[in-house]
C-alpha cells in the first residue's frame, strides 16, 4: 500500500477505535453505541444511506401494505349489517410517490440527520474491504484495531433454468412499480413473498404464489394452512409443493413450468417476483485475507459474542445470515460494539425474539415451534385455540386465525407462542415477556388480561391446556 493510502481518514491525524462497514440499521446502531462509549468511529456506507429497512424493506412495504389494507377494509365492512362502503384505487403512481416521500423523510430523520449529532463518527462513502489492522475504502486506509461488518443482504435469485432471460422483479423493484401489472407470479412463500402477494392482490392484481413446501415453511403448520385458506378466500392462487423446472418469456409476460402433484404444469403471468430469500453481502470484503470464515450459505460465522473467526472483527445484522429483522440487526450491532470496545461481556440471545409477518391476519411468533422443540429433544404439550373462541374476534366478526402455545410437558414452562390474528403483531409481545421471564402456561392463564382484546387469546389459549374454554362464562378463569 502506498504512503498516501496509509493516511487515516479523520483528517486530524488520529486513527479510529472502531471501523464499521455498512451504513444500514446495524451499522448506525453500532456506530452510535460506540460513540456513546466515547470511541472514535469510522462508519463506511456504500449505496443509499440507511440500507434496506428504510429504503427498500420495512418502511416501503409496510406503508403500501397498510394502504391496500385500508382499501380492502371498505369491502370488509360488509361483515356488519347495514354498512356498505366503497373505495377506489385510481392512482397507484400517486401512492408510490407518497411512499417515496415517507421513505425520504425517515431516511433523513433516522439516518442522515443523525450524523452531525455525533462528532466522533466520521462518515465515509465507498465500498470497503477488510485489511489486517483496519479497512480500505478506495484510496483510504482506515486503521482501527476493531472492525464490525454490517453489510446486510440482498435478494437471492435461485438458479431456475431460463431465469437470466426473464425481466424478474425483486421486492425492491416490485415496491417501486409505477404501474400495476394485470397479473403477478410470486415465487417464494416466505414472509416477503406472502406479504407482497397479498399487497398486490388487494391492489387488484391477479396473483399466483408458488413455493416448494408450503407458506411460511419454518412456522407452525396450523398457521400455514389457515393463512393459505385466507389467501384462497381473497382470490390468491396458491400452489404449494412445487418444483421449478424452467422460466421463460412469453408474448404476454412470463411462464413458469413446474412439477407438482406427480405431474407438470405451466403458470403464466404478466410479471414475476422472485422472493425466495436473501443472501448476505460478503463479496469483495476479502474475508479470506483476514481469516474471517463464512458458512456454506455465505453468511459470516460468528460466536455468541458476535465475534468472527478473526477475534478483532465482529459481524452483525443480515450479514450473519440469521434473525434477519431490523430490530435484531440493531440489537446485535449494539452488542457487537459493546463487545468490541469493552471486552466480550455480552452474549447474543434470540430465545425470546418475536417475529411478525404483516399479512392480514398477521402472523406473529416467539420462541420454539412444536417441531423445533421436539427436534431439541423436549417433551411438549400444545394448545390450539381458534380465533372464533376469542370474544374480540367475534365482536369484530373476523374469526380468521388461531393461537397456538407450546409448553414443556412436565414443568408447563412456556416455550413458544404462535398467533394468526388481525392484531397478532401487537399481541405477541406479551408472550415474548412471558417466555423471557420463564413463565409457565399456568402463570400466563392466571394473569389478568383486558376483555375484548386480541391479546386475551393468549390467556384463553393458556387455559385451553387444561380446560375447554367454550364452557367458561365471559372473562371467567
Ligand atoms: C421487503 C422487505 C421487507 C422487510 N420488512 C421488515 C419488517 O417489517 N420488519 C423487520 O424487522 N425487518 C424487515 N425486513 C428486514 C430488514 O430490512 C433487515 O433485516 C435489515 O434492514 C438488515 O439491516 P442490516 O444493517 O443488517 O443491513 P442493511 O440495512 O442492508 O445495511 C447494509 C448496508 O451496507 C452496505 N454495504 C454492503 N457492502 C458494503 C461494502 N463493501 N462497503 C460499504 N457498505 C457496504 C449496503 O449497501 C447497505 O447500505 C424487510 C426486508 C425486506 C427486503
């Protein structure tokens, strides 16, 4: 490396205590935490500041999901006698422009405008790679004894034959379409595929969703089945257990040849959206040069302190290939900064990590599924309560969903909670706290819950382990 490239980038002749690669949610969280600890930090961003969540992930998807949900609710008012409402979606481009404004606003207030608040964070733009003793960004050599990799992930494009000849959409480009297609084929039944399939269907697009196993394959099968029924009832075509053979262009768009049910089939649509998962951004980081190992799936290997196989280098967020949620990126990055600067005192713990799929009804989970618990050798009991047993759902005339609890058989300790319900996202946190506190289902059942709330379903599901709640009077138990 030349002399000039050895210049630190602070401009004041000092080196940094910490270099953070990637200025998304994890990168900002790590840099801010390090600054709070009094460290001199180099934060290196490449691409749009703020990363995935604010620009192309959580924020744009959730505002559009809310918009189409509001639109859909007009029809849903027919559940109540004497009400008729009508909504018209007449300008999709306007909705996209409004979404872009929100994204820009939040990017500014939650990322760009924060930088001047922390005068020990130096922001540098450019693609960084690792070098022993620091990081290289273009001409700059940044010297830092500790580095955190927070480079996120990108949409994975599976090697389906013909895929390179097809102008496919990813979640990023789909959320930016100025015009709605007539029909859309969504490949992938994970959370992004499910959320976007319902979003576009509610906007009036003819949607087919295909997946190799079933919707939300890592979740509880009861929830997957019930969500599939909801989708079908809304007019979404769901094809599960499908093997993708070949994809190609047609005069009217795209066609996917599949093998399913012992035969073959052809699924056609105007556009195709690939939503089969995301892969960590590790290319060009030169991991090998600094002794940082990756998994077979290309995620950075970390220990419980989020230390990589090079003990001066940490990694957090999507690049670690697990718990790919923004709050986990922020949590992990803060923990990595603490450990890098203060000596590995903190351990990463995702055992009470809630997760939400923003379909309607929402899917919300925390802890172990029944299958995961059994895989771990635990003996479990489960309780499944249909939403039709929850007074809130009866009053709302919307009983699409269920609660499922998983408990350790002998002690009754709550191991997992899984909800499919319209307000499931806001209900799951109660279960997260219960699991974090090591509560048993009996203790959960003994807790006071307010009447006519969705979260009351947790209490009823806990009671269901030992009794038939349909034989209880209102609020009894
Ligand atoms: C459609 C969609 C919807 C989602 N919805 C939700 C949701 O509702 N709730 C939720 O919790 N999560 C959601 N997520 C997931 C969430 O967005 C991610 O988990 C989170 O943004 C990951 O943060 P990160 O900091 O690890 O990565 P990112 O935010 O992606 O940040 C990484 C940054 O590093 C940059 N970079 C890459 N390589 C380099 C390099 N060599 N040098 C410098 N910079 C580099 C990238 O350009 C990027 O800016 C969603 C994701 C998608 C795609």
